[in-house]
C-alpha cells in the first residue's frame, strides 16, 4: 500500500471512530466491539458509498429501535461537518456532533481544539444548562442527555442507633479503656464517639401526564441519577420511583438498570398512561394506602414532580398531601413553571397541596435539577 493510501485510510478510520464517539455522547450505548464491527463493515462496503455506509453503521452501532432516531441525527450532523455526503440540515441539528467534544471519554479529536473554541463550547454548555427543557430542539435534547452525568445526588442522612468513633462528642469509655490496657495502663488520649448516620430513603413521584410530556424524559433521567449508586456521592440511599397520571406505576426496578437509555425504555414499557390525564389525588391516595402508610414514605424525603394541573378532585389531593406530610420527613414539590416570568401558583392542584409542601422549587432545566439535589441532600 502506498504512503498516500495509508494516510487516507488512517483519516477515514479517525472520521469513523469520531462518529462512534459522537453517537456515544448523544446517548447511544456504543461499545468498543461495536465500533470495531462498524469499521470492518464500512471497509467492506466503502466509505464513499453513502447509503451502504449508513446502513453499515445502523446495523452495527444501534442496539435497539430507540437508538435509531439519535443515529439519524448524529449521522447527518457528523458527516455534514466532515464531507458532503448528506443533505444540508439546520444549524440546531449540527450541535449533536459537537457533543462528542464534550465527552470525557473523547479521544484525540478534541486535542487540537484551540482555547477560544473550548471557551465557546463551555459557554454554550452553560447556556444549555439554564434553558427550558421543553423548548429545546431534538439535537439539543440529545446533547443535554450527556450532561446529566454532571449531576451527582447526595443522600440525605438520618441518625442511626449505633455509635461510631469521631473527633468529638461523647466519651467512648470502652475504647479509651482498651487503649490504656494496650499501653499497660499508661494514660493516653480520650476516645470519643457520636451517633452514626445512615442514608435516608428518597421517594420520587413523577407526573407523566400530557401537560408534563415535555419534561417527562428528563425527569426520569434525573430519577435514574438518584437511583444509580455510581452517580450518588457518599453511601447511596434507597430510592423508590413512581409515575403518576391517571394511574400509579412503580418503576423502581427499571430505574436501577445501569444504562440510562435502557432504563428509560424499560420504564416506557411499564407505564401505561404516558401523556394522559392527571388524577393526582386518586394516585396519591393509592400510594398512601398501598405503600405510604406501611413505611415507604415514613421518615422519607418525598419529591413530587408535577405542574399541579389536577383534573380530579382538588380536595382529595389536599387530604392526601396532608396524610403524606404527616409521615414523611420532608415533602418537596418540583414545578417546571416556578420561577418563570408571570407564573403564579393558582392551579387548583398547587393551591390544594401548598399548605403541606415544605419546599416548592423549580424543575425546568439542568441547573434547577442541580438546585433540587442540594435541597434533597439537606432534608
């Protein structure tokens, strides 16, 4: 092979590997084995054959039907930036390929980016953190999914019965005596102890009704960050996740799956009432009767994600919120419209629930999710 041909092949491999990284940054679970299979398949069909290379990547890099939309978006954006093989797309769609440069696992593709470009990318990412999720273009939503890795929930703590060694507190007479015996009775430093702490349970109730459809995916991704031990700083809390709408559905098992994409898909297959109506009072009554009073909500931090549009009996919602407030450690209500210009809590659901809510916080952007994490950690 000539030197020119070898150089061309190397550049083609860099282009294809960069595309695989962009897919991973957009949320498609691309592994090293899939990347290797993609390179082999593209070598067989030829990179210059656009339809064949498209289907080669689709067959080797996508693990399920839910990956196909992201694959199409990233394929268009990535190859538009590198060669003229696809129709022109809008400026917003091109931001998907830029997500690869933000991937912490990215390779040499980002090594040659100058400081001005990095500053511009950081500024764009900061702007994206504060934008309303419901107003984002699909490409920006795909990029935002990679930024959820920056959220690290901290478990709220509660006192335990046992005591543990500490720098100050109560005198630990037994440990002090044992240390003296090891020194043949010579006096030494006094040992101290304090009451130990353990993680407090967190219960997340996510409204998936029609009025919350623009936020449902992001809220479940946030619930996944709370549920996944690898994302939580400190000892992980036991997290329970339910969706509420016209029915109450427990999706805790789905949220404990390691991969966020598979967790969202599993939750979607479990929940029967996506984008339906809202009967918060009835679903909350079922939660309290079946799980709350038995101890799942007792002493827990309960977080309700909802805009408060109640189609059922608002009085019933108020009664159930009062029951919940009696047994929970703290009740946090997350409303995506709080903090927006002109918003007033006048919806009948919010009016009925507010007297029994400890914290009413915003929940429309990644930045507000970070604020919510602090509220839960201090509860």
